[in-house]
C-alpha cells in the first residue's frame, strides 16, 4: 500500500512547507522515517550541470557540500549521469554496473563516505518542461531496500520536487490538471495499493477499463509511472478524501458473498 501512515504524515508536512527551509525539514523527517539520515534534492539539468539558480535542497554535511561545489564535482558526479539514463530509483551500489567509474568518481564516493554518506538511493525526477532533477536519500549504514520502499521514496521525491517548483515560482498559477471522477477514483485506489483487478471489482469495471482510466490520468500529467501519478495527484489534491476512499472500498465489502455456515455432523 502506497499511502501508509508514515507516508501520509510526510506528504502532509511537505504540502505545508512555506519555504525551502521547511521543505528541507519535511524531506529530512520523511527520509528519517524510511531509515535515511540525509537527503539532497537537486535540479541539475543537462550539461553544464548545476546552472545558476538551480534548486538545491539538502542537509548534507556542510564541509562535504563546500568541497563538492568548490571542486565542481557535479560535473563528474556519476549519480547525475545515471539519473539522466534511468527513469527508476537506483541504489549507489548499482552505479558501477551501469557506467564505468574513473579515478575522480571513485574518489568522490570515498570523500562522501568520510562524511557519513556510505549508502544511497537516488530517484531521477523528469517533469515535462522542467530541467532534470534528482533526489537522493543517504545514510551512514546500509538500508534494506524493498520494492515498496523504492516506490515510497519515489513518491516523496516527486512530491518534494513539485513543492520546490511551487516555492520557486510563487506567482505561477495552480495546476490546470483535472482528473475526471473515474480517473480520480482509480488513482485513489492505486494509491491505496489496489491492483487493476481489485479496482475493477470495487468500482464495477473491467480490469482493462481501469487500466484505461489510469493511463488517461497519467497522460494528463505527462508521467509514465503510477507512483509519479500518485505524487502529482496528491500535490494537486486530486486524490479523493479519506471519507470517499473508504466509501468506494466499502463497495467491495458489500459485494463479497456471505460465508457459508459449516454444519457439524450430528452425533448418533
């Protein structure tokens, strides 16, 4: 299930952010709930990376950030290189299997370990019409990564990036994306971890019809993954309220056949 209590609290804190400082606090708190001590949300774009006025939200150790910027390590950082190639979260341990690392890049990882950044998961962030970005969750100890954790990190990263974009463009108008009722229902149930078949049973639709509504919702946002859809829909308040979500789930309960009573054999 995507929308567990911990994730719900994290997204609520991010949504209430009124500055980059409070956004950073929200991301750090969310990262801590998932087992990570540090986070870095960076809008790096293409080459040359880290242009002026790019978004940088991080609680990385100050000495490491100073070393990183003064030595222009963002030009060589393999994390950025891989994030521009993949559209899924990846662990730092995977990087060497995707791109060859030179001596400078190996030294960068060694420097990071000196500052307690031993293990990391990076989420590439590709929002249509915006420079590429990424959000990294790091810690001094290894964190057991599961498919569910990767999805949750992707939702937090996408949600945080959208909040950062909103804060950087305070005069911009709100999102013009608007889901239909069916699209919102299907997206809400996707957020609750339901499969297409389960959503179809709840809403009285075929699985292929559910897939169509989810696909249309993704098209409205220009995203390709369901986790990205959930994050964007949450940001735009397109996920139905808890009351509505419970109501549509109650439909499933009402449709379940009654359990048959088992009769005990009579004693002779």
